[in-house]
C-alpha cells in the first residue's frame, strides 16, 4: 500500500492538536511539545507535521534554524532538532514508517536548502523516541554522517540500595563528605533561585571556554514548565547558605533528563555537584519515574578534554550504557569532503603527539 504524506508547518496545526499527538505518541518526549519550543526560544521555528491522505496527523518533528555556533567568523545557518527526533503515531505499520521517514528527511533537506542552511544536525537521543528514529540506515542512505557516543541511563525501578551500589567508590565518598560537612540541597522556589543557578552554569561554561546561555534562558524554561512538574532546579548550598552548585532536570512520561548543571569553581572540593546528582536521582525515583538520563558520556578520544571530564563526572553514578547518535548532513556537498579531510588531518596530528607525550612522561 502506498502512503502519501503532506508536509504541514507547525503554525498550520493547532497547538492543542500538536500537543495531544505528542501525549499519545510513544516516540514523543517533552522536547516535542509546543510549551518546550516556546520556552526554549531556539532560532526560527521550522517544525512541521506529516499528514496522510485522509488528513490525519501521522508524525511531528521539531526543527529550528539558527547560526552555526562552531563557525563564529561567518554567519552561516544550520538546521537543528534540539534532541526531539521524529515522533510517529503509535501502532504504525512498517511500510508506512519507511515511507514516512523518507518523506520527513526529504522535507528537512528541502527546508534546509530553501532557508539557506549549510548544515542539518539531527540528534537521536536515548529517551523517546529512542536512538534510531528514523533508522540510522535510512539517514545514511540520504547522505547523513552518523556519529555515536556513549550515554548513561539509570534504571530507577531498582531499590535505593541497589542504585547506591552502582556508584563508584569515590562518588560515594564525595556524597558522604558533602553531607557530613553540612552541604544541603533545596528545590528552587522562585525566579531568584533559578537566576542563582543560571549564574553558576554561566561560570562553568566560561571556565570550559564555551558560550553561556542567554541570561533569561533557564528562567523561561522553569517558569513555563515547572508548574506542571516538567522542570526542576536544585541548588546545593554550604551551611552558611551560599549556593555552590545547581542542576536543572526535565521530566516527562516517567523519565527524567539531566538538562544542565553548574558549580562555583571556588567550592568544587565541597562536593555539591556530586551530591546534587545523587539527590536528583532519588527525587526522580520518589516521583515514580522509571529512568534517569544522564545524557552523553563520550570517551576521551571522541571529544576535547573538558567535555570528556563532564562525561567522566556523570559516569561515576553508574547506569546502563546506550548509544547517543548525531546525524549530520552538509547541504553543500563539497564541504562534507573538506570536513572529512580536516578530521583525518586532526587525527593524524593527534596520533603523532601521543608518542612524544609518553616520552616526556617517561623522562619525568
């Protein structure tokens, strides 16, 4: 049976109909909702739905265009999906899925070219809709380059004792030390608390050489999503009341996601950031969630040193390792070859440096 799909921009679909579809689809998550998109305020909205010949909505995808952050010198645009994947209707036959996936990818390519985008970057995360929607084999057929890094997901159906047993020894020691020294964790009650978190996150980003989020970003998310229980900010404070670390989590469909965190450089030794994740995991379990998603935990050879250290920090809490994939497509084909050549050169230079580094270590 042949299925034909019409592409309908999100502005042509009522918000209530869009969000009802997201609620019902097993492949949709919080990042698909109109509330998230309004609060996140990312770039120009390019989201769309796919409607079948009977006028029934069969899939949605959130998409936005914005300046490519890695290329600061030239204002080139990219298309991003913000971890939302493709959410299809529940109970769809495989033949319809295949045709729908292809239609969605063609639509994204068309939107990218019409909007003047250089790059399409599609994250396929480990919460719904899962790491392979659409299948990476289909994306590869359309020329996407697939990159995979590990991510960690904690099973919250275990007992609290079992969760604790999965922590690494140093992690347990840090949690106990922070508790013993009077570091306490509290939930943000007002925008002022969220602004304290935002300042801690900005300090962490600057220390890593990254650009902080806009000043009002976290306040927008918290104000929009926390009343319905979809967003929570926790702060760790010294016994004096000074905030030293913070974490923001997102919750939806019995899953919690580690969205952002930050800590004061002057108080890293207090262990507030480790205690915060521990408390966030326990709070998620107490709410009845089934999984806690720590997000990407890449290996050392896959990323720069500071990004690797963030992943190593998350790894200390245990969990099941799952793939976190990113599919990239250059809409100007010639640049894809240039990118591959640059990566090969970078790897070759990195390989030459390693023996020298080992020799220096040996001399010490």
